C-alpha cells in the first residue's frame, strides 16, 4: 500500500515537473514575441538577498518554490525571465528581463480574479537556492528543477 502511494506521489511530482518544463518551453517561444503574467510565502522564510548579483549562467534554467501546483516557477534564459505565479486557475504569467540581479516584469497575463502586482524583484543565488525579494517585500526561495530536493 505504501509503495502504491509513493508511486502515485512520484507520478504527480513528475506531472508537475512536466508542466514546469512546458512553462519553460513557453517562455522560450514567447520571449521572441514580447507578451505575458500564490500562496503567500512567509516573509521570514528566505534569507536576505546579498549585494552581489548572480551571473546569467548561475540563473539559467527553471527554478521552483516547490513541487505542488500552487508553487511559483521562474525560468531564466540569458537576460530573459518568465514567471508563473502558480499552475492553478489563479496563477498569472509574466515576462521580463533580469539585469544585475534585478528582475523587471514588463508584461503579465492575468489568470483568474487577482492580478500579480509585483513587477520587480532582487535575486541572489545561495548555494543551490535562488532567493527572491519582490518589491512588495514578499520573499521566496526557489530550488533548481534539476536538483532532486526542491522542497524548500
């Protein structure tokens, strides 16, 4: 019984990761077009963002706040960024740029009733974790999609 539950949970995790990969692919295809836009994270859950800005190589890839559909996704490719608030009916999708550790979301597609209001954030890489502080003060910690333990 435990094995069946674990296999079902693993299947759901891979399905969510597949959705994140689709978001990453979408970010790549939409970045040439120039369009687009959770649960609140405890403001004390992420450490402060250090002053040194991460390089494009450090940011490049897909970063997740967790492996649930309510978790956020950031996808970086060069100086382009795609943000998915979450994968529910309320999760807005945004596109923008990242320069010297500063994300600027230039366009967002509203999904659901509430709009994602933050349009900028400071980012830093600490070990295998991406720390994000949005302009509202909201703090989020992201793990790379390609690392096994992304539950921050």
